[in-house]
């Protein structure tokens, strides 16, 4: 029986030829580890716990408003970055506006964890 396997061993060639250096192997193994770790951190922050806290009144339940804020995009107003915080505006980039052309929308934060995860290739 062992003679059969010894005969098959001659057909299969196992070589330890590497075409990349140790630096490249370290790079792609470290990149995979970092991207998986950051994807896990971002995913747990978004889907476990409380990802967004919207300012609300007692008219609307807190969980309903937070879900609405999480699903819809957020925006900033560039001219509000130069105003005095606490006097003119409550926070940098947040101001009252009626002109929709002045708003700069940000829609990426929900998809960051998926982008990090799909970039991982071991």
C-alpha cells in the first residue's frame, strides 16, 4: 500500500518557491488583519449600541427619531464653520438655512464597515 503512495508522490511536486519577499507577505497579512479589525470596530459601533443620538423633543419618541436620523443623510453648512460656537451656532457646520443649495450632504457613514470588509483579500 505504501508503494502506491510513493508512486503518487513522484507525480505531485511540492516546492517552497516564493515569488514575494517577507516585506510583501507582512504587508498583505497585516493589511488583512487591520481591515478586518477596523471593519469589526465600525460595525459594532453602528449596529450594536447607540450609533446616533438626535436632538429631540418629547413630541416624537426617541427611538423613532434616532432611526429616522440614522437612515437619512446628514448635512453641514459650510458658512456655519466660521461662526462663533455657542453664540451664533450650536456646533460647527450646524445652522438654520432655508436654501437647499447651501447644504453639503454626507451619506457615507453607514457603508464604511461594508467597504472595509469587502477590501479584505487574504
